[in-house]
């Protein structure tokens, strides 16, 4: 399977001009198309105007093509404090030129792409966003789904406060099944580092590749040589980038598929961030601990030495008293013998 291509169709629903108006067939909600936001593998996303403001609408060619996305959005819209993706607002059909097409309306997330944000404000933000992403992925995995087609284009930074969000769940797949959508650069199968089974480690590999790409905005390609060591190539890209080097161990573990739990990767990444941002504090703490240990040992040695000296002095005094007592008793017995 080649890298997924944009959805293409000659049907009128996927070439709507700006200003197009329609009303949902069943729920009767009115929509006015503002512009096209993107074309994915399952349909086209439009920015629209509704009664409650600007929203995003995705129109598909058939219901089956949108069912998975709708189910995922519907599920997470019920989660209190949901930040996993855009909220699902409406599911309906639209009739265009005598044809019926399914669509769903969702929250329109305002912000900028992860790569643009990192380019403008610095790569030091990236580890923080990766921690946020890993937390969200853990929640997704706990619900029995893998994201699948995880890439920067499906992530957006909202705020303030700055927060990474995902807005295209077209690639979400039930755990245990084959990933239905992927983009080569972020796919472990493309790099020969695993299969395309929907599982946490598949998403964590993609997370590592996103992290790497923030340091190399232009995607690099794998060698054409079938015998090339792709993992070594990725390792070299990591060690040759100062922003990535502090996270080398974590990134390599993810690329090798050693993480099977997003929470574990998140915890280790947070520890790496803390060690990087406060190395002096960590060094001082470590130095203090060593000094404390040395101090306790020295104190113990000093106390032992004093105790031994005290014990020796006491022993000498006892011995002196016993000797004097013995001499005194001997003298008394001697004089008593003489007297008798």
C-alpha cells in the first residue's frame, strides 16, 4: 500500500464552491460552506457557518466510509473533559444534485500546526507537546483504539494555554486489527521495523517519528538498498540533532517497539525533560546525597572510635581497681596471720 492519497471524486459533494448552502435532511440544521479545509482518504472537510458559529463538516461518499470516525467522535464526545479530538455536533445526510451523501459536523479547532508552532517558537516546546500527546494516546488505547494515521498534519496547537489536539480521526482502528490508513514516513512497516497491527506500540513509533521530524522539517527518505539498516539511519538523525539528543534513549525504544504502554513512555519523557531543564539542581541533589552518606559514615567512624577509647579507658580503670583490691585483701590476710 502506498502513502495514502487525498480523496478524489467527481461527485458534486466533493467540489462545493464557497457560499454553497444546504440543510441537513433529517435534523434540518442549516450550513453555509466557507472554504475547503482538507481532503482525506474518506472524504472532504469544509469550514462552514452554522447557527452557533464556525464549524467543520466532513462529507463522505458513503456511510461506511465515515462510520468509524463518527463512532470514535461520538464515544469521546461523551467523555467528561474530552480533549482527545473535536466534539461531535451533528450527524446527517445532505442531498446534492439528487444524490444523498452522509456528513458529520464537528468542533472547528483554531490554532496552527505542530511543525509551524515549533518553527516559530522553538523546538523546546516539542517535548511538552509529546507528553500531552502520549497522555491522550493512553486514553485512546484504554478505550480500545489505535490512532493509526498519526502525523503532524493531524495535530494542531490550540490555546492559550498551548495544547496539542488532534482533529482527523479517519485512521482510528480497533486494537488488534490491521491499520486501515497510514502515511509512510510515520509507519513502522515502511521502515521495516514492525507490522501494521493496530496496537499501542504502532502509535508510539509514529510519535517518535513526529518528534524526529520537528528537528528535520523536510522528511528524509529511507535508503533504496533493501539491506540498509533503517534503524541505524534514524539513530544517526537523532544523535546529529542537539534538540533530539537528550531523548535518544526514549526515541530509540519507541522505534524498536519496546514501549507497549503510552504511560510508560510519557513518564520517561517527563523525567528526561526534568533532567534537561534542571541539570544543576539534579547535580546538587546528587552531590548533597553523596555528602550526606559520607558525613554519616564519618560520624559513625568517629563515634566508634570514641566508644572504643571510652571502653578501653573503662577497662583500664576496672583492672586498676581490681588489682588494688587484691593487694589490699592480701595485706589484711597477711597481718591477721601474724597476729594470730
